[in-house]
C-alpha cells in the first residue's frame, strides 16, 4: 500500500474514533500537486474538533508520519493538518458550510471512504 493511502486509512479511522461527522475523501492527484488526498471532517464543537486533530496526530505519529504543518488549532474552527501526501481538514460545522471545500475542489474525485476501510481490512 502506498503512503498516501495508508495515511488516509489511518486518518479516517482516527476521525471516526472521535465521532467525526460527514467524513469525506477527495482524490486531488489529477488536479493538483499539493497532495494526493484531502480528508474533510467536521465536529460539533471546539473541543471535539481539537480532540479529532489530536487523535489524527497521535495515530499518524505512531505510524511514523509527522505533520509538515498544523494550522488553526487554537481557534478550532478549521484545523489544517498537512502531511505532504494528504491534507486533513477538520472543521466546525458552521465553518465547513461556509468554506465548502467540497465545492471548491469539485474537479477532484470523491472517494467512498469504504474503499479505505477495505484497504485496512485487507492489510490485517
């Protein structure tokens, strides 16, 4: 499994473990060089958004992946976690609706997160 798929699988699991809402994956490999995947999720309050980010950082860190950049943790309305091959966006519900990354990156391919769950189960 390549690194970006492994990181995406781990990030999805970390977000789900903290009850992340409406988790989406956008494959942007064919439309941008900044990353392979965007992972987008939202939380219902500031504490949940920060907890989700903490869990993503912990889970990916245990697998040997460190973020290149982390933005927005203090305000926790939009936390951006840049892992080079993947970028994790964790929003408050209100800011997610406002910024609407899914619309902005509509040229990317929406990927069913079950595809990554299947990768995870095959790897075990």
